[in-house]
């Protein structure tokens, strides 16, 4: 699990080092949008199952 977070950190820092500021901001915004959608999807999948289990 920590390797995944280290990988994400490496991606973000390498993008900020190797791209122009506008490109880096755009790529970071896209990554944040994907992570937000992923979290919302996981929550929407888990919550009904926990409600059924109760």
C-alpha cells in the first residue's frame, strides 16, 4: 500500500519537475479528479453492503 502512495508521489513530483507550469497544473488537476472519482465510487460501492450487513 505504501509503495502505491510512494509511486503517486513520484509521479506528481516528476511531472512538476519535467513539465511547464501549465502542463503540470493540468496533469495534477486531472489526477486529483480521477482520485476523487475513485474515492466516491468506492464509497458508493461499500456503503450499501455495510447497510445490508447491519
